[in-house]
C-alpha cells in the first residue's frame, strides 16, 4: 500500500516527463516568436546588421532579467507553485503575442518611427518593447529547475536534460518557422499561432501542477541547521562563495565568446552561401539543435566527470581553436572550388541536387556542429560545480544563466557593432582564439603539463600568429584566386569587395555579385532614362548605391540639383572610393567629385519615412525579391510611402523583378508604365498621372551636348542608348478602377518566401 508521501513522489515522477514536453513546446514557440518579432521590430529599427544586433541584445537582456527574477524567487516556492508560475508566464506570453502586432508594427513603426534616430534610443525602445515576453521566458528555467529538484543529488543532470529539451524545441522552432510557417502564414499569423501554443502550454502546466508536491524544502526539518560556528565550516563557506564568483566570471566570458563566434560564423556563412530569406533560420537551427544534443550528452556524462572546471576550460580552448581552423579551412576549400560560389544563392526547388545539399548541410555543419555541441555540453557541467546547496537550486540556475546572458549581450553588442569594424573578421577571430588560449592557461599547472593541453596551447598560439589577414581571408571566402586583384572593406553592416580580372571589376556585397566595372549598360539605362523622361527632375532620391552605375547616371539631366543616395551596406562606400583610382573604376571619381550627390549610409525605407521632403523621382535600384529583407522594398506599404513622398508630376522607378513586385506596385499607383529595353531589362514607373514614354523627346535630349558629355564620362555608349530607346517596348497599366490585391505586404513578403508558394 502506497503512503501519501510515496504517492506524491510517484505522481511527480510521472508528471516530470510531461513537464519536459511542455518546456520543449515553450522552446519551439520562443524561437517562432523571435523570428517574427525580429522582422516586425526591424521595420522600426531598420534592416541593417546593427538593427538586428540591437534586437538580439534586447531579447537577451530581457531573458537575463527573467533569469534573475526566477532565480531569486523560485527557492521560496513549493514545487507546485513553481509549475504554476511557469504556466502563468506562458499565458502572459500568449497575451503579449496577441498584442505584439499592434505594439511593434502599428504603434512603433507606423506612428513612432521618427524615434529610431540613434542607436541608444533605438536600443532603449526595443528593450522596453520586448521586456514583458522575454522576462516571462527567462523566469521559466529557474522555476522548472526548482520544480523537478528538491536535492542537489542528480540536479545537474536533470537541469541539463531540461535545458536540452527546451533548446531542442528552439532549434526545431526556428527551422520549421524559417522554412515553412512564416512563408506560409506571414509574420502576424505566425505570432498568433505561437500564442495558441503558449496558451496550450500555460493551461497544461496549471493542470499538471497538482501532480507536484505542495511543500517547500524550507519547511522541512533538514533546513533547521545550526548556524556555522566552527572555523572549518566558515572556511568552507568562504571557499564556496569564492568558487561561485569565479564561475560567474567564467560563464560570463564563455557567453561573450559563444555569441561572438556565432556572429562570425553567420557572417562567414552569409558570404559563402550568398544568403536568402531562409538562410538565417537555417543556420541558427544548426547551432541550437547541436547545443541541445550537447546538453543532453553532458547531462548523461556529468556523473563521470570529476573536475568540472578543468573540463570546462579545455572545452573553451577547443571551441576557439576549432572555429578558427574551420573558418579558414572552408575559405581554402571555397577558393579551390570557385564553381560552388557561382549562382546567386537562389534555391531552385525543382533542382535540389548534391551542390545545394553540400552548401546548406555540409558547410554549416562543419563550421557549427562541434563547437555548438561543446557549448551545450558544458551547461550541466557548470551546474554540477555550483549546485551544492539544496536551498538555492533555482537561484544558482538563474544567476549562472544571468552571467551567461550578460556575456552574450556584451558579445553581441561589442563584436557586432565594434570589433568587426575595428579588427575585421580575421582580427576578431584572432582575439577570440587568444581568449580561448587564456582559458587554457588558467588550468592548474599539472594539467597544463598534460600532453593534450600542451598541444592545444601550442596550436592556439600558432593559429593566432599565422591566421590570415582580413584581405586574404575574404579573398578565399569569395573564391578569388590569390594572384587576382582583390580589395575588401568591412564594418558592422557588411562586407564589400571588388575583384578584378583582365581589367574588368566585379562588386561583391555581402557575398553577392552586384555589378561590374566599368558600369553595366543596364545600370546606365536604369539611371539615365527616368532622369531624361521627367521634365524637371530637380530633386532625386535613389535607394541603393551598388556599383554606382544607376545612382550616378540618374544625374544625367542638367537641371538636376540634388541626388540623395541611400545605401544600407556601409562597407561599399570605402571600397568604391578605393577602386575609383583604378582605370576600370575611373567613372567613380566623377561620382564622388560631383557636389550634387549626397551619399547616406542607412536604411532606405527608414530614411524615406523620416524625411520631411518630397522628390521628383524616387528610384529603388533594389535587390532580388527573394533576398532576405527584400520584401521591405517590394511591399504595398513601402509603395504607399513612396507615393506620399512624390512631388506633383513625380514618379517612382524600379527594376521589374517579377510579377509579384509589379502586382504590388499596381495595387498602389493609379498608373504603372512598363518599359522593356536592352533585350531583357524591364523598368516599372509608378505615377499619379500617365507617364508618356515619348521616344522622340528622349532622342532629342540624348543629342544635347551636356548629356553626351556626361555619358562619355561615365563610359556608357550613347549610340547604344539611342538604339535601346528606339526599340523600347511600352505597356501602360491603368488600375484606377480595379486595383489588384497586393502580392507583398510588410507582414507577408511572399516574394522572399518563394519556396512556400504553390505557383
């Protein structure tokens, strides 16, 4: 016959796996939210790397605060109360999720975007807006750690399994949401789906709470411990406090290096894979799933590890050394196989062969799986070292997580916004390997004399000394032969490079082929034809600098007084300025010397929104519609903003990248003119009144001496432009009476998620 106490214990044992399953779902939902909220907030804060860094840092800070709150309160609660708090947290997250579209999009972006004028203000606003859900998420692990443990015996293993289940759910959440859910439902409905999951978890946890005992360890006799009086006990207490402090420092540094490596992995893989809208979630899934498996392995192995601290330090050294070797190894492989760099990162669903699988499975796997496994492995290891007091299980989980997340936050801000710009990726790698070497050198002397440790220390020192410089590293990752001309610039926003072969240059921005030098003929048409078509284009705004071809040639009309160029990728400007000294880039000299051109590094969409001016011509020399964040320049809301910023008689110009962009543009502008030139170039012109593509007028303007002189200076063939004008095909859409439905909206960029479309 079971006693009441044994019955409670049996119920708790049976309920614990269900709690693990719920925490798995919580992890799945948390990353589903992050993918969607990151995009919604990106509209407010901008779509550049700095904006993403700010959002991630804010997310982490909120989680850290939640860890602190959960850790400081969980040990005062009973098992049952801890589970109930976890359930209530999920109901709170669900409630916030239902309101998040209004907060992030309708309020911050549509009404308060003018506030996002500085990094500091933007960080503060994003942090406050994410505070409620992230704090509630952060509270969960300390609460559940206390709920399933009432003794430090075996606590490290259980906590490791709990963390592993949650992280595995996060990895699968980002994988499924990135590849399927967002592209099928859009961002708003993705969040609403997450709210339903959070509601299910919250209600299930509240129902499950009754299966856990309703007593606190503090109520038991075992805590009626006499005060420490002996010098031996006082010494042990002081030693324990010092040990905890040293672990806080180590975990903080490990968190700093972990997120820093993640930033560098993603930067390198972004270049190598020429990323699209699916890439970020795909890569993050590798890191999270590997980390989850590592934590589960660690939970199993932790009982057999006698020196957690020494093992932890060796792991840090291995992570740093392996990551540096893997990055350089992939660079050398890419350089030896330039055909793998061909293409534009586009995935053809009807032709997914070995090359695509190699790029998306093997390359990310080689770079991220082993170090991510080790990062997950040391989580239960740390718990074994610090879980020495039955009364502080939740507190120590929370404080260790807080230290780790503070390191993550500093690492994301410092590496993402500062170190990459100062040191470049290569210099940042050297710094992180040096920190890994520092971990190894803090080992006890007898362990440093160990052969494995000696080898790790020596190889780390050699790696720091011989790791290639930034130019050499990026030349390899761009598959440029060592003997070819190559220049590169890097900052927090991007990597931009120019490679030259046989006197012809190629601009590579974020790994993607952008344009050639001298200027491509089609870029000359995209700039010059709209400028000559408009009767009086005094003020022009163009989104996208690229090779300079389109924004430069849009200044062909002598009446134009100012051309405002907005470029998202800050690294492009210095690399173009340097290449202007080469014969193939000579036209760039005239661009940079002409006082009419004002180049601003920033998000074009945001600059347009906060601008208090109107323009005669606005042009977006935009990217392929399936690139990540391209939907921000092909959405109905963007075209509406453009329309509101045009002067009377003004028009908007864009390269016709496909039926989706054309349909969305027609859903906004009363008139859209489609012009076909140079064989395969189609230009879209959106306007309030019909735009007459008057060939005779254009040909007359192409005879003006100033126009001819301008085209000769930028090395665009005048006769070829005239021929294109004569042969141009013109199609007019009048959609005043029956506007088509938009294909792309801010919250459902179908063009980016082309793999999710049935047609």
